């Protein structure tokens, strides 16, 4: 757990707010939101 780049590429990680809610752009160009300890729950195509 805690690995945001399973393909070995570095992903851009951004803090959205103060509630430990994060998002990053995955290798498919999707904006992926995740909560603490959770992965890829919501995806939005850019």
C-alpha cells in the first residue's frame, strides 16, 4: 500500500483540501481522486 505509481512512473500528486483528500493524474491521463488509505475510487476523464 502507499504506492501511487505501480508502473514505475512518477505521478503528479496534489493536495485538494485540508481533509487529507488527494488527487493525481494517472498514466491514462485521468484525474484520480483517493482518500487516505483508499485508491482510485472516483475517476474523471480530462
